[in-house]
C-alpha cells in the first residue's frame, strides 16, 4: 500500500534490518520514508498513512533516552506521558489534533506543524515533571490562541 500511494519501490533486508526506498519522485520517497519511520515507532498503519493525506502533516520524534538513565526512570516518564488508562496521551491528542505513539525510548507525534510543536512542548513539560493540570492548562491556552489567530486572520 505504501508503494502504491507514494509510487516507490520498497526493499527490506530482513537479515540487516535495512529498508531501501527508491522512486522517481523525491517527495514520494520522502513521504514513504516518513510512513516507514512512523510504523517503526509504533503508529498503526491508519495513523501513519495520515502522512500521505496532506503534505503539511509531519512526523516528529522525541528521543527520551537522554532524560532517563535507568529503566525505572524511563517507565515513570513513559507512564506520565501515557497517563492512567491512556488518558493523558488521549487528552494531549484531543487538545492538539495530533496522533501520539509512545514506543520504546521514543515518543512520535503526527500532525500539522503548529499542533505538533504544541504537543511536543506539552510532552516535554511532563518529562520535566510539570503537573498534568499545568500541562493541560498550557495546551488549552495554546488552543485558544490558535483559534484567536485564525479568527483575526479571516476578520
């Protein structure tokens, strides 16, 4: 499906774990590369394929390996981002209109540039130890500012 949508040829070397993507169109190759990266970072195919829907949609990956030096700290940080029953992650996704995947030592975010930047900042705040309430208040402020910017742009 990736090959058809991006008009590329994908070769997977299972012994080395290498994925080679070739095609005529540079944009198609870049998009296919992003989709493969998103799948590799734990996104479902449905969410990863959003990268094909709009050329403005992007994938951002936050590496958590430099903030947690023990497995216990990594689990705590991942738990803060995910929240009880996935509620924190879901709330960030809803407030920023992004898709988020916590996988291994990384957090992947798919969405439009400004919402991705806002989601990244919220996640970084959680990683740094900010209260969830403060993070959600920040995201709410950003959401209102974005709405005001949109209104002032058109009126």
